[in-house]
């Protein structure tokens, strides 16, 4: 059941032959019925010139470095401020929970 079914050598195609037979004797009708002479094919446009490699000058390297540093500092500041806001919110919720618990546990002591 799991063994491959290999055709016998006399029916197996050889690499030099193909299972698809070529179509011979097939004639296509012309695309149009007008009688004109074919024109020359359109010229192929020339390939655009290769783009030169990007070259950095010392000034542009300095600007790119300063811009990258500024982006990192701004993103870092935003992320740290979001983390700080989350920590402050969590601490205030914890303080509120402790105060509410103490108020609800001893109503007669007040």
C-alpha cells in the first residue's frame, strides 16, 4: 500500500522525450481581414542610467547622527513618562484600596 508504483521501464518516458506531442498542421486565421503590410516593431526604450551609490559627506553624517540621537531621546522620554504615569496610578490605587479597607473594617472606631 505504501510502496511507490513505478511504471515499468518500457512505458516510462525518457528525459529526451516528452509526454506532450507537438501540434503540427495547425494554421491560425489572420487577426484582421484588411490587407496591409506589417510595420516595423516599436523601438525598445533604453534602460535608465544606473543610479549612483549614496555618498555621505561629513556634514550629512553629522546631521544623520544628530537626528537619530534626537529620535532615540524623544522616544525614550515618552516611554519612561508612560511607565512613570503607570507606576503613579498603581500606587495611588493601592493607597485608595488601603484607606477604603480601613474605613470599611472598623466603622465603630470613628
